[in-house]
């Protein structure tokens, strides 16, 4: 099993300093997430051969490896031009991931929940183009359900992953999305959701969040009434309401042997302290201590 850090809170640091910081914190793996000088959100990758070589050299120098690369593109957009553009961006980022000698990419379903059927259709068109590229290059793919994607809940997301029917395409359970993954169920049965994923559960994102629904459905009041806005946080373990005993207990029960990524985003003013705390807690929990 690999414990990785999503270094988003360190994205303003130069690449070499970012990698050095991750190593100093005690992490052995990085999940490379969007940063403006390498892989921006929803835009063409910025990394050229020199920048890729710079990252590889920094990883070698500080003894850190990439567990995964996490690009975000609009590959499920109902707008065909936007979808085709996203596929081009994906192809370039797959090339870069191969050059980085990283065997795994993660992403979200994307698309629009109010146009779910059209978005799913676009998703399958993109997969028709991209799955052969992933397979040829030997890159595995983990997919997560995300608030405001066309597929936001655990069960349909796992079913969609299974429908792709490739052993190297698997599911990522994102703990701070727990209260969205459970749909209208305010209890958010983490064990049931993770067990439903079963052997497809190959990656977890670890951060805490509050139950925005609560027992009344009115934990948060959003205005104007009826707004489709989604709300969640990425907090340190213990600062929200995710049931961590159940989360980690279920991982141990399932002999989880994938990637666990610390992905706290809320505390940039204490990014080092937060990241160090998360590593220590994840290690202890997954060891069962």
C-alpha cells in the first residue's frame, strides 16, 4: 500500500521545492494534482520535456515517487467541441505521465448533473478514444464520483466503473465526498458503500468533511432557495463528521492494498502541520494501532 500526499497546498512552490517539502514531511509518494505551471485545471498541460525532466530529477534527488497523476478535463461535456478538446488534453497528459514513469492516473467523471444522460453519452465517446491509449501505454485509471458531476453517488459510480469492464479501471472513494456519495441518506453508511465497491476499490482520498445534510436536511441553508450548489470541505481528520473508525476499519477488513492520498485543502496557512498530521494518522490507522 502507498500513502501519498496531494501537494495542492504547496502548488505555489517551485517544483523542486515542492518535492523537497513533501520528502521533508516524511511522504514517499506524491499524487500530482493540477498546478498552473504543469497541469492546469481544464486546460492543456503546460509541461514540456524540460519541465518533465525537472520533476523527474527532483523526485530522484529527494527519494520520492509518483503514486498517481490527477488531471481534470471536461471529457464528459455535452458540448462536443469541449469534449473533443478535453480528449486532446488527456492524450497529451497521458504522454507526460508515461515520461514520468508513473503507472496510474486518477480523475473525475465530470459532465453536468442536470444533463446526466447527455454527459454519460459524452463520457463513453471519450472512453472509446482514450481506453486504447491507456491500454497501449500501460497506464491504469481510477475514477471518483464528485459533487456536481453527472455521476455523484457511490453505487452508480461503482456500477459505471464496472461497466467499463477493464481490470485496470477501478474506483476511488473520496472520504470528504462521503455525504454526497450517500445521496439522500443522511447516515452515510461508509462501510456499505466501500463494500459495494469491493475489489474495485483501489484508491482512497483522505480528508474530513461535515455532514451538510444532518438529520433535518437543513445543516446548511443555501440561498437562494433551491440553489443546486454543492458544499463540502477537505479538512484534517477529526475536524469534521466522517466516521473514521468505520472508514479505516473497513479498509483493514478488505485488506486494502491500493493508494491512500492525504488531500486536505482547507488549511494553507498551516499546510506543513496539516500534512504531517495526516501522514501520522493514516499510518497508524492502516496499521491498526
